[in-house]
C-alpha cells in the first residue's frame, strides 16, 4: 500500500481501478457500464484528440458527423456485421414518457417507433448508406472522412476505460476506386496509429494482422497494433480494417470509372478509442500513482513553494512568475501550487499520484542560494540545481523523460516476448511469466479456438514483415511457416 | 432562381433548405429528424468549437464527459424538468437483438432493461447526481465544467441545423457556494456567447432574460441572446440559466461553508448548439449562396487560374505558391483550384455558393501585367489590383469583410425593431414587416399566452438594461413599466 492505492504486484486489476479513481481520471456512473470521464482524465484525452486529429488532417482526411441512431434494418444488411454486434446493442423503442396519472413517469406505449433504432456500436452501415448518395463517378473518390463520436456496445463485464458500454472514439470511413488504394489507406492509418501510440503515449506496439476469426465483423483484413501491459497481458490499441466491397455491396454503392464501367466501391474503416487511456495508464504507472509521458501530461511541471512567512512566498512567487513566462514561451505547461490549505508533503504525494513529470520545490534557502530542488516522476530521482538556465534544463529533461518512459516500456516488452515450441511450456509460461509468446500455429480456426479454450490465450496478431521459418504447430504438430503472437489480453 | 437555389424572397424556408444541401453543409438522414453534417459544414462547426472552447478555458472552465444515458428515475427528480422534456425523449428499453430463427433480426425480449434509459436531452440530472460525490465543502467549489456532446430531443417538425432530433452542443454545468456567484457565472457566460456570436459569426444579438413561461425547465432565470434572421423571424442563439438550488435539492447536494454550516449548492447551466450554424447561414446568405464571415470560413481565399496552355498554368502556379506561403504565414487559408475538369465560370459559381469571402482570378495577361482580379463575396464587387502587396491587401480586406457583414446585419436588425403601442398595428406588422416588436406587456403569463395563440409571436426577451417607461399592455391595457421584445421565432 502506498498513498491509498493497493500495490500492483498484489492485485494489478484492483491497482488499476484504484489508480483511475484516485488520480481523478474517471469513475463509474449509475448507468451500467458507463463511465464519467473527470476533468483531469478528459484533459489527457483532449490532448490525444488534438494530436490525432492533426495527423488525420495531414493525411488528407476531413471530419463529419453521422447520426447516433441506426435503423435496425440497416444494421442487418451486412450478414457478418450484424452477427458481430447484435448481442450488445442498445435499442431505442419509444420516443416519449408520460405521467401515468398517479404521479409516476412511465414510457408512453402509444409513442412506439415503427422501426426500432440501434444506438451506433460503429457507423459503417449508416455511413455507407449515406455514401450511396455521395458517389457516382471516380471523380467523387476517394472519400476520406473521420468522425469523433460516442458509441455504445452493451458489455456484461466492464472496466474503466478498457471496456465500457459507452465509449468515445474516432472512426475513419474511406471509399476508394481500387482495392490497392483501399489497402494502402488501411496500412497508412495503421502507421499513423503506431506513430502516435509510440511517440506520444510512449507505448511500444507490434504492428500486425488479425487472424480471420479475430477480424472486425465485415472486414476482409484487420490490421492492429498490440501493446503489452505491465502484468504481461496484451492490449489491442487500435485497428484499421480493409473492408473490401462488403459494405458497398450491402448498400449498393457503385461508381463509374474513367471508361464508364460500373464497379462497387472499396472501403476501409479505422478507429482508436478512450481505451488508449487504459493503455497509457497501465503501461507506465507504479504504486505511487500515474506516470505520464510529458507530451500528454496536462501539467508538465508543478512548482511547490516551501515557506513559513508571507514575504518568503512573495519572493518565491516573483521567481516562479518569470520561470512560468520562460516555460510558456517554450510551450511547456506549469502549475504553481500556492494553496495554503495543504502542506508540501501532501502536495508532493498528490502530484506523484497524478503523474506530473517534473516537480520543482523551492524554499527560502533555495532563494538565497539561487537553487531549486528538481524531482523526476519517472525515475523518482531528485537533484538540486541552479535557477539559472532552469527553463532550458526543464525542456531537455522533459524530452529525456519522454524517451526514458518509452525505453523502459520497450525493454519490458522485449523481455516478455518468448519463443516457445512446446505446448506444456506455452501453458506454464502463460501462468508463470505472462507476456507475448511467439509460437507456430497450423493456421486453422479450430486450433486457434482450442488453444483459446484451454489457455485463455488468443492470437494477438501475425506481425507485419514476419520472418518466415519452418516449424510445427504448438498444439497439433502440423507444419507452419511462421510464428504468430499469442497472449492473454484485455 | 440562381445556381439552382430558389430565391429567398420567393420562399425563404425552401431557400434555406436548398442552400444547406447544395452548399454541402448537411443533409437529412434516413433516421427521422436526424441530420448528417457533411465535411464542409462540419469544418465550420469545428472552427466554432475551437474558438468557444478557448473562451471557456480562458474563463476557468474544464471539459469532462458524462454518460449518454440517464436512468428514467433521475430524470423525474426535478418536477418542472421532467415536465419540460418527457414529451420528446428517446427511450432505450432493450440491450440485445437476436435472430428469430427465420432469418429476421428482432429485438430480444429477454434482454429488457430493468429500468428504461433516456438518451440525454440535456445533462443536469446525471451531472448533479455526480456532483453529489464531488462536493463536500466550500473548498470543492466552484466546479466549472463543460461538456461537448450530442443530445436527443424527439422533435415532430424538424429543420436542418435549426431543429433536429439529435444535435451537437456544449453544455456548461457549474456549482457555486453562493447565489451571487452563480448569477455572476450565468451572466458571464451570456457575455461570452454574445461576444462570440457578434465577433465571429458577425451576427448582432440582443441580450436579455426570458419570461417565466419561456424559461428552461428547472431554471430560476434564463438569460438568452436573440438574433434576427433576414425573414424577420427571431432565433434564440444561446442560453445561460441560473438554476438556483433546484438541482442540488433534487439530488441532495450540500456543502459545508467556512463556519461549517450546511447549505445546498447553487447552480448554472449554459449551452449553444449546431443551431448556431442555422443562425450563421440565415443571417448573411443570399440567392447566390452562402456568405461566410472570414473568421469562420473554412477557405478564406480561393484562387482560380484562367489559362489555355500548361505552361501558362505552371507560370500562375509559381506565383500562387509564393502568395500561399505569404498568406499562410498570416494565418489565412487559401485554396488553389487547378482542376482541369471544370471551367472558371463553374468554379466561380461554386465558391459563391460555398461563401468563400475572397476570390482571386489570374490569367496570362494578369501575369504579364503583374495584376490579379479580386472579387468579394459579400459586396459582389470586383477590382483589378497589383500582385505586389497582395497578401497585405487580402489581410486587410478580410477584416473589412468581417466588419461589413456584421454592419449589414446590424443595420437590418435596427431597421426591424419597431416600437408599437396598438394591438392591431402589432398584428399587421407581424404579417407585413416582421421583425422585433418592442411593446408593453402586463407581465402575466395569461396575456403572453393569448398573444402567442392569436399572433404566433412570443416574448423573445426582456432586454438587459431595458429602459424603464410607463405604458399600457398592448393587449389588456393594464399598466406596464417597460417594453419587451416580441417576434415570431424559429
């Protein structure tokens, strides 16, 4: 126990929950499986949105907005799609409440919808129904649209950020004249996601393809990025789907090419969600609280004054004002916590819990000596340094911290990818030292399912540019040409 | 008729619909009353969001996110609130679909929710239920939170942007220790809205208070900004509510003050929505299409080359590249439309329709003479000007256009506020020269209702700092101390 959070070695799952709640990131709502994202948590999500949105626009995409509700009939037009989502759909059946005459508010049965509406779990169907009106000719292609939205998937077992009935996400939906172009788009967006997650969240990822049974409902190919959490479980951090002509056929979306020949349009969709918050938290944090990479930290530097008399505080404040101006000019966010209701030690613990990358403590002796005490959240190291040149030093340190957090997670990930050729060893490892296991598989969904049933491990992905090697399936002994990555996953 | 849009004098309502659709702003979806906001329309909304979000943060607010669904029981806790919204609520009753065995997808009756969920029409109830957990002491106050979200109000008669079953908005929800502070907050946010609408949308507004019968369901006082559209109908562009202790009492949210005395918390809420898009379009546009104020135009300057041979185009392109660099350095967005599939005249009409503030046309003779043709969308004037100093000239012109658009709307508004003291004249004016009518009213809801029933005009607001004068109610002749603003409204 430390600062009221259980140790992650004691109970990783409980540690995560307590951390999310005590660091003011999010909390459960009274609505089953839905969460409230608190201002501190939301400000991290906003930073993610801003960066991603710019990346999408830099690759030629525009934002648009499609309806929250999808008519039930649309939803059933693509067969595997409805199979994939039907079991977790929130359904709107009525559009009015009324007073029952005895003071109770009840659903007005006379206001029943002719056709039920599904709260979108994803928007392929409503969007492809719309694209039918937007696309006639090759001149209308490509369509490169993204939507920031809330979606609902009625989950039975929920966890804050990782699996909630309502979540926030972005969903890109693009339309192309050729299969090649659509595949290139799906691959490009996977690269965008990998770049973002590694360079902003400081979380290393494996880029790969899903096996057919793990694909998105309606996709011909699903690309994914997979990250490894500190408990050795994998987390899918983003997916990009090549949808082929499935949705174009379901919604009859054709275009005429330059030779005036008609063909169905080729599609992709791709998304990341507030689940990334879970990946961020679980990759770096410790028993003292959050560890945030500086590039996504809402507060990058916090200054805590240590003083007895008001004039000491005024003196410190003067100095902090000039430091603030220097840091803000560099685009670095700084908070001066001059609350007189809390002691410095309390504040130290609070900013540790909230993952602020750098803490500056300044006392009266520091002011006399022209020094400050600088503490790093990632390494938990402290040093006394001069006030002169402090802004430049902080700028350099923030970059160093960002890199260090990534390096640490990368080293952990590398240490936890194990090649295994024996099924007993495979099972033992999953229990004793969980992580990614690179093993041979015979390529059949039956074997994949049996391994999943017996071990709870799934094939996370077939890595891109996977080395080809002869081998035997870990379960059946049948021949295999490459290893795939197994893990237990969130 | 012009460019395929009906004249606004012929049918204002039809003109608005055609304009929204042909300018690629939005379209209806197959879901009753829900709209699709297309990329061009959404990019204007995004600009609005960015500016407003900064204004909210500059006044101390943070963003957060609360659930889409509200338990039916919450909704009924504040009596006037449920009365205000019960008639237009989308209700979720089930959480699963299934195959009926004959290939049809139907609602799974076994997956019925124990308590129905309401899709939020506004979030006071779920938020005040949450604030109960956040507030114990005066130290926890104020809470200054905003949410960007979609909301649903099941409207029977819908219009793109103006009244849709689902719309996008922001809703601020603040909690305070004193009544005075909450009122000051509500008034501050009204000022923020007025500032935004006048200085960015270039739409002049009257700031005022609603009469008791026009207040938000659950508010003690509703402040509003009211704008006048070109057809003389008013449009409520934003509201800010002083909620008193109503929601705190409904959800039992108390705090202890410095003397450790318990009291209920004071509240405000305030919002603007995609309705602002309607106000923007209807305030300035004409029969040729949109007129956008430069500060919100997704494309501020468009360049159309006029050429016969490729080398002429290359020559023009060289010049445009350097102009672009200069404009981008000034933060001005420019588009070079070098499509060879459309003629210049077609492009001119298209950018007129889309409301691009400035059009630059460049031909080969211009390149020889060092000139360009510059056309303003707002005044429809053209001039030939030198390439030298063009970027600076454009910068100045965009400011001038922004001001001119506002001035024109302001002049129209001023010409259409009429003082009337006779009921017959009041009715005649509403039909013949609609606009704001400043008239005396006896202050009773009965008179207000009768005037509404007889004329369809409502009291839009009691202006802030309203001049006090003795008069007689236009309907009943009873004494009155001030004029209020009547209009037919959207």
